[in-house]
């Protein structure tokens, strides 16, 4: 179906009272439903999440963009949003509307206020009826910087149940945009699932169910009308450098040949990071699972992902492991994050307890035994050889550990590696080698 021209603009943020209300399910259902109608859409995700963005991509057919007010300045966040915006922009929130890393800082509410986005509130109505009025009233009036434009109820048990919920909206003067019934088959799978081809088919089937439910039970036309933007986005501005970085920003003597690992094992990347890399040269994607050697490379990026589900395939690809090792040992620039860093270890001990030989550049071992979650924002600080300080914001999300419990950041020749997923949309990543 041909996309509709960008004549009207609607943008909204899908938030919730708390985690587990069904934000992602509603978001992907709306994205697919809007895609079916032929709209030019762009999904966004609040926070550093690189899993929900992949669900967005499957649902919408276009890449999703992270909007993290902890990573970036307000000005950069606004410019990123304007740069990628389409006719309809769907921003999925994180946790509850006002939940951030420090009270409301970094929350969905902060992003909504910075971008002047109306909020569509998702309320899990499984265990309530008219009491929803008090919740809606509280969320709608708590902050003068937030406009709750409508409510979508999830887990609605019957039409009588829905009538109480609609009355709750009427009595708080907040429009009810829909009442989604309880559909067990529509629940999104575990986030620790991996996006192999089979799982992607499964996720796509769930998205289809969610889209069918949204089309039947949500007033999409009213949602678009309520979220119409008064000031249209007339053009997509180029992202200028952060002026605080000085003249060294994105200085590169010649275009780089950049190789980025991308397959079912390595796929945690921020779209804005990749676009900034394209300013430095040409990106070639390759697969450590399926390919036998690196492409011609001046800069190697090994992002995180799900190596734990492909340890046998990664370990048995001796040619690729040798190619990566030779590149790093010869002094090639390499950035490895989380799963990419683990791939460079001597061994990874899998969930099955077996040892799988890896590249062996980092003389240490990673393990998935006794798994527990490591989660939170991080900062990587350093100084260039010319004495100029630099810092990068990032995020950790992993269940594995390094057996030897060594330093959290590894510098070996021109390899820079850690568990941190860095964001450099407003920085010069080459500062790590200056």
C-alpha cells in the first residue's frame, strides 16, 4: 500500500500507570494497524531499551529510535526526534509514566514534556472498574507539564466492565479511546528470547493479533485527531555536533571502512549510533555466525545481543574467530559491547554448563551460570593523548558475568571493550582512540 503524504502530523506517547500494563502490546498493535492503513509512521522508544525497538521494527517495517533524556541534552533529544519524525510518530514510554532513574528524571513524562507530546495512558483494568476514575484523575492532574489526551484500558473482562471504565473516563473528562479485552494469546513473550528467524515469526504473529484487537476495540481515528500537532515538522534538520565538544568532533582524515556485526546473536544497536558512524565512512554489516571472515575493515563494531543462544554456531566458526583475532592483534580499532565483548573472551560457559571456545583476544572467561541481572546507567570517562577529557553515557543490561571479575573496561592495543552499551549520537566515538 502506498504511504500517505506528510500533510498532517500526529504524535503521541504511549505511557502506563506501571510496568506490565501492556504498553508494548498496545504499541506494536497500533504500529501494525497504522501501517495497514498506509500511514508513514516512525516508532520511538523512551530510555535505553534495545529490545522493544526490535519489536517496533517488526511491527512498523521501519527502524525505531531511542529517546533517552538521561543520555543526551534536551536540545539533542529534540533534534533527534525532529530528524526522524514521520507523519505519525508513536513513542513508547518506559515503566510507569513518572518513573525515572531519579524520581521523574529520565521518565516518559520528562520526554513527553520536552517534546510537547500528548500522552495516551494505558490502564490495566483487570482488577478494577469505576476506581479507575481516581487513577486517571491523578495521572491527568499530577503535573502541569503533561497532557493526558486519552486512555486505553487493557485486560477488560466484559462489556459491562467496559461500561464502568468508560464512565470513569467521562467523569474525569479524559476521553476513553478503547477497551481491549483479555486475550491470553496476545501477550508478548519473554524479553530474554532472542530474535532468531523462528522467534521473529512468532512475534510477528502476536503483533498481527494485537493489531486485529486494536482495530476492533480502539478508536484509531479519534486517537490521531487528539494527537494532531499544531506546529508541523516542515523539514528534517541535520544533527549538528554538540558544541561543547570543540573542534575535534567527528574529525576523520579519510572515510573509514566500518564493519558492524549484525545477525541473530548481535543486534543491540542504537539507530542514531549507526547514523553517526555513517558520517565517518561506509558501514558493512557481517555475521559472526554465518560469514567466514571480516570485510575489509578500519573500524570494527561488535555490539551486544544474544550470543548465549548461538554459542555452538559462534564457537564452531573458526575462520571468523581467526579473522577477528588477527584484525585486533594487528592493531585494528575495535569497539566491543556486552555480548560483543564476551565473544572476544577465551570461553563462554553457556546456560547448559558447557564451555564454548571464543576468539581468545581477552584472556578471561564469561559465564551464564548462576545468572542474575546487572542493570543500570553507566558512564565511560577518559582523556585523549592530547589531554582532552571525554565521557560517554551508556547502559548495562546483562545476566552473564566475567569469571575472573576483572576491570569493567578493557583496553588492549586498539580494542575498547566493556559490558556498557554506549550512546554516541551526540559525541565523537573516535575519542576512545585519540
